[in-house]
C-alpha cells in the first residue's frame, strides 16, 4: 500500500511538474542572489558555502511542501483520500518519501549552478556528500511533511509552514551544515560523526512521531 | 457566573503568592550578598533562572496536556495546554529580556549564542507559530488537536536543539547557573526560595487562566 501511495504522489508531481519546475527555478534564483550578495572570490567565502547550500535547500523545500498538500485541498480531494481504507500514517510516509525523492532530484540538479556560480569545489569523495544530502533532505521532508499537514487546513497555511518549520528544523540545519563542512574540508569522519548521529536520530524520532500523530491531525 | 476570587482557596492562594513575592524581592535586593565582579547585574539571576525553570516546566505541561487531550478527547486538557503555553511564553519572554540585561555588563555583549539561551529563543519562535496556527485554524476542535500535536513536537525537539547548539560552537561559555549548587548559602538559599516563589506564582496564574478559558468556552457554547 505504501508503494502505491508513493507512486500516486510521484505521478501527480511529475504529471503536473508544478512543484518540480518552481522548486528548480527558485533554487536557481537563490543561487544567483547569493552570487550578487557575497564576494565569491574572497578566500573566506569557501567557509560559508555549506551554510548557503543548506539555506538554499531549506527555502526550496518550503515551496514543495506548500504544494504537497495543496493539490489535495483543491476540490477537497484529501477528504476522499482519508475515506479510503488506508492507515493514515502511511499517507504521511508516502508524502515524506515522495517529497524526499523530489527534493533530492532538485538539489542534485541545483548542485551544477551552485558549483559554477559560487565556486563550490566538490571534494574527491562525492558519495559521502550525496549521503549527507540524502540524510539532510530526509530530515527536512520528514518534519516538513508533518508540519505541512498540520497547517494545511489553516488560513494563511502558506505563511505558517515556514514560520513553524524553520525553528523546529534548527538542529537539522546545524547538523547538515557541520557535516557538509567536515566533508568539504576533508576532515576525518570521527570529527563530524556526531552530526550524522543528530540527523539520524531526528529522522527516527520525528518519523515515528509523524506516523503516530498524523492520524490525529487528519481527523475530520 | 463563577468569579475566580470569590473562591476561598483562590483568595488564600493569591494572598500567599503576593506575600511570598514581596518577601522574595526584598530578599533579592537587600538579603543577598553583592558578588564583587558582577555587583547588581548578578541579582538578575534570581529572576532569570526561576523564569526559565517555570517557562520550560510550563511547556512540559503543554506536552502532557496535549497527550491527555489526544487520548481522552476531553477539552479540559486543551484549556490546560493553551493556558500553560501562554504563561510559559510569558516567562520565556522574561528570560529573553533578563538574559541580555545580565550579559551586556558581564560578557560585554547583549547576546551570545549560548546553548540554553539559544534553545529558549528557538522554543519561543516555535510557540509564536503555535499561537498563530491556533488563531488561524478553522474549527476550534481542529485547532485544539493541532495545538496538542504541536505542543508534543515542540517539547520533543528541545533536547535535540539544545545538544545541536551545544556542539555547534563548543567554546562558547555557559551560563553561570550551573555553579549555583556550589554557591554559599547566602546565595543558594535565596535562589531556591525564588524558585519556589516563581513556581507558586506559576500555578496560581495557570489556575486563573484555565478558569478564564473555561468561562470563555461556556459562553461560546451558550452563544451557539
């Protein structure tokens, strides 16, 4: 059932391409804005790139999160989904996994202009970086999908998602920036493994909480 | 309509808390010794730490009330949660005001990204969102559920935020209250007394606010 729900989410996304295109365009706009705002040729700029990268990911993710439940609030399709004999926790998991896949694709695409415009040099072990991106994105989309569901039926839900989400995600931002920085500077894994632990704990704790509590926030 | 102060126990409680707070402020200003290198700035800690304790304790109550509301579906717990959230935020604002007042003369800067202060700030921001989502929610029933869930999530996030900020900039100095337990009795006893007074005041405020919210809910039911 979970695979079916994930497939439904991805099909909706790739047929309409609304989130995908807006997120990709937005990430590009953010990168260009960063290029104008900072002195890219400065030696100290390299220290800032992990932070800028994750700020870009965070901003981009909000666009996708706002759309993920908006599809279903139109014509009250979400009530139809809830009336299906499906565990509501699975709906949350499907939103999380599909959002994670879409965000990871966008981030991997955005890496090209990021390296080009912001002189971001990818270290020799790119797989480690991809691992960090996967973990960071999973953490953002885990809590993001939940908060998005929480704010879905409120007035001003578009504004409320980032207001609620950014402070709750502060450990994820710190951990992602620190681990990316450790990877970029070629430090040994033992010096930044704490941050991987923080990200993994965050995913486990909020994944379980989201699965358990999603039923309560979707009650009619 | 039931008036809060017409109840005998509430009158006694309010009088006792008022007396306790007068004695507490007198003891802080005149009874505690002056710490040589901090002078009057140190005295703010008799207010800052109890405010932080009450604020965080209040958010713990929000979480417990949230769990009870979701499991029992009794609106009494929603009122407890909302009242605790409001009072907790009030005390966290006090923490965020008194912290920089102390930090400016001692550290030379009003704000330092110290783990406890940063966690307080982040929690305060989360609760700004909490009040917004409660205000902009559509049906009261759904707003109550949203508030309960958010109260649980916010409190679970606290230790993760604290640890992340602690490891984020490890060389940032900690608040001096960690050494409070090793202070001489001239400082420790008034400090513990202040903690007790603030806790007593907190429970009175909570009781009062729950009473107001109950009256409000009765009026809303009558209006319908």
